[in-house]
């Protein structure tokens, strides 16, 4: 074999290994998300995540020091790491606040609710009490930023005279509660919704938006929204 051929082959192998090395964190996060949603946090073992990603357990710990750190990385990759993007998107929204609220709820469903990441909500609700450190992390990284985002939308509506004055500490749950129900119904077939009746998420969200807006919009805005819906 010529030196040039040997050098070429060695370079190709090295490049392949480098690409594989760069891909490992993403593959591990994908595998971890699947297993956390399927089995829960407590039942998921590090060696299972590594096996599903096609690497050794030792390789996993090169990137993530513990299962807890792996879980945090999964949450950041799929949910909390996107809040800056979502905030920027909502800040430049040019429509009315009722339209913004509807857009927000529908976008959340399309970008999170319909994805595997929505299973993290059920996981946290069932296991948070047993893992207070994980619960505190999720509260800081997901719950608080999410509520702050909703709060800013409702405040926008009040500032523009589109929503009546309200207690925002409680009003945020008007938006959060139906989305949690929709998420749980997706991951708990037959418990939240009868198994013989299929839930249409788009219709459900439209109904919830209509109900919320008729409750918090000023009379003039609510009347315009109702006329638009009838038309």
C-alpha cells in the first residue's frame, strides 16, 4: 500500500471517528428522552441509555456526570433552551392579544405537545415528590419561564385594553391547566379521555381559547371576537 493511500485511509477513519464523537451527545439525549418518557426517571438506568445510543456506559459519563445531569440536559435541549427563541417570537407579534394567546397555545402544542418531550410533563407530575432536586430544577427551568411568558401575554392584553384587569398570579393557570390536561390525555389514553372517543387537539384548543377569551376580554373585544367567529 502506498503512503498516500495509507494516509488517506487513516484520515478518513479519523474523520469518521470525529463525526461519531460529535454526534454522541445528541444521540444520548435522544435515547434518554425516549427512555425517560417510556419508563420514568427512577426506572431508567444509565446503561440502558448508553445501550440504546450504541455507546458504552463509560462513554455516557464522559458527557454527563450523572443521570440527574443527563435529565437536565434533556429538558434544556427539548424545552427550556427554547424559551429565548419563543420570547423573541412573541415580542414581535403584530396581531391583537387574543390572536397572540391563540397563537401561543397552538404553537406550544405543535412544538412540544405533539413531540416526545410532552411526556416530560407526566414524568414530573408523577415523580417530582420523590426527586426534589429534579423538581426544583424543572420549576426553575420550565415552570417559571413558561408562566412568565403567559403572564406577559396577559399583561399585554390589559395594557392595550383588550383584557379586563385580572389577578395574573391565578390567571396564568387559565392557560396552563387546559394544556396540561391535553398533554396528560395524550400520554394516559383512557384515563383523561374515554378510550372510545378520540380527542381532537385542535378543536379542544380552539374551544379553550374561546372560553378563556370570553372570560377575560373586555366586552367590546369579546363582541368583536364573537362576530368574527360567527362570520
